[in-house]
């Protein structure tokens, strides 16, 4: 296999990669192919849909209010457009867009409804509605990155 940029030889290693689709998300044990000539990197991510579901399941269990990038990520995991989400949430696509741009705070009810939609649609085991009472916007709450480890063609959440 050769580099797409310069056709130089690729050298495969295994390492960690910060997922481009969602900030603060580390993927470990992934195959990284680096070009020996130009240093271009290719990251091999098998089973992307499963990877995104594993990350989504981790996200909705977190006690911190969703930030805009997380909200958008979960909407996309559901396969919904902004209009789809607006219809289901009883709001407008403009409001959804403002939540996802960070122009207005995400409604606490929208945060909870999105979590339930992910739990229902993906589906997620043992999701407790009681935990929705514990969500906080506390900026001081420590947010550990989400870490997901590749195991063959499978993805598993990794304890921080
Ligand atoms: Zn190259």
C-alpha cells in the first residue's frame, strides 16, 4: 500500500488517535499508516457505525450537560438532519442550528430528550432515566476524555 499524496511507502504502526469527529475523544490501539517519504498519516477505523454508537452510549451517561459539538454528534449518530431533530423536538431548525453553533444555550429538555432518543434508537443497555435528574451545567465538573479501544474489528469503551 502506498501514500495517496506522494505514492511513497507506508509504514503501519499501532497507536492512539484523537477522533476528528468529536473533540476530547481518544481512540486507542488503532492502526496508523505513516508515509516514510512525506510523513502523511492514514488512520484505519473499521466499523465506523459501531464506533460512533459506542461513543454515543458513553456520552449520554455523562453527568455534564451536552456541549454543542456533542449535541451535533449525537444527532448525526441518529442519522437525523437538523430539520428531522426540530420536527421531533417540536422546535425549529433555526433553533437547532443555534444550539449546535453555541449561539444560544442548549435547552436542558432538548439535552435530555436527545439522550433518550439515542438510548432508544441505538439501543443502549440499562439506561436509567433517574440519572437525567443528576445532569449539571457545572463548568467546574471534571470532564475526562472519552476513550475507545479497538479490539480487532470491534470497539469498546475504556475506563479513564
Ligand atoms: Zn507520502
